[in-house]
C-alpha cells in the first residue's frame, strides 16, 4: 500500500554533508536490522537444539520486530526530512 505524501514544490538540493549523514544513518539502520534478524535466526537454531531454552529467549524474540520497525521509522523520518517529504 502506498501512502500519500506531500512532495516538495521545488528541487531539493542536498549538500555532501547531508548525503554523508543520510548514508551513515542508512548504514546504521542496516547494521541494526541485521543484528535483530541475526538474533531471531540464532534463537530459532537454539530452539531446535535446546527446546528448553524457548522460555528464556522468548521475551527477547518478541522485542525484535518492534525494534526493527523503530529502526526503519527513524531512518524514514530522517530521509523524509532531508527530501522535504511530508505525510498527508
């Protein structure tokens, strides 16, 4: 589903510093999301080998999707601000 957005009326110029900042934030988001996904896949492998570990790891696993959403939302807000995109 595409969400309506308010696009800028004029071209948006990004300075090299702004591009560097967005790139750094993208790298950070990618690294964080990969960490969350690694935790989930590692937990699944642990469950296969040690089913008794499920109770201990369940809380951590339940937090991962929300943390991934938060990481993506933070980057999206920064990107939208840099490109002067507004949500309708």
